[in-house]
C-alpha cells in the first residue's frame, strides 16, 4: 500500500510522528510537506494528496492540520475522495469498515502523538466490509455528480 501524507504548519510535528509510524509498519509513502513550521494555506497541501488518491497513484492518504477540519473539507472537494476526520480509534475502524474512507484527517491540536499513532495504525489495518455498505458508498459517489 502506498500512502500520500501532508499537513499544514499546524500539523507539522504530528505528520513527522506519523511518517515514523509508516516507516515502522513498512508502508511506502510520499511526503507532500510542508518543509517548515511557517504558516501555509491548508488547501495547497491537501490538494496533492487528495488528487493523488483520487487518481489511483496512492492507495490512501493522511492529512493533518491543527484541527483536521480544514484539511478534511479541502480533500473532500476532490471527486473520488472520502476523507474522514477522526480523533478516536473506534471511528478510525468504522470509517474504513463502513465508509471505505481513503483519506484520514487528524488534528495535532486535538490529539496527542500516541493516540494519533493508534488511530493511524487502526485505520491502515482495517479493510472495507463491503456488503450493505457498498450500496451506501455508491450513493456517496452518485452525490459527486
């Protein structure tokens, strides 16, 4: 599985923590920055991850900002993206099993690195259940037009 990852300035430290986790778990990933803690605009860093996942270049993506809200809104503007903002392990598992989310968003100012690692590990290790959920995900795709 190939992962695209990015953050804005508000999620920079947590992004590095999650990149360490990806390496530990043996996942290939591409980091889309930013390279510093200077203020940046989150849509500029969400877009390449969302576009890469939507195009199939990447299997999944991870986005981090201060709250995760801005990144998730930006990512969900891209057709084919199902980005879930998650701050607990139960939701990380559910959004993969039921929604087949392909991008995970988290907020560095909301959760700590230990919980973020657990969320990301759970999300990466959980498969889509399919079945009755396929019909619902198909309806999400229909909403995209």
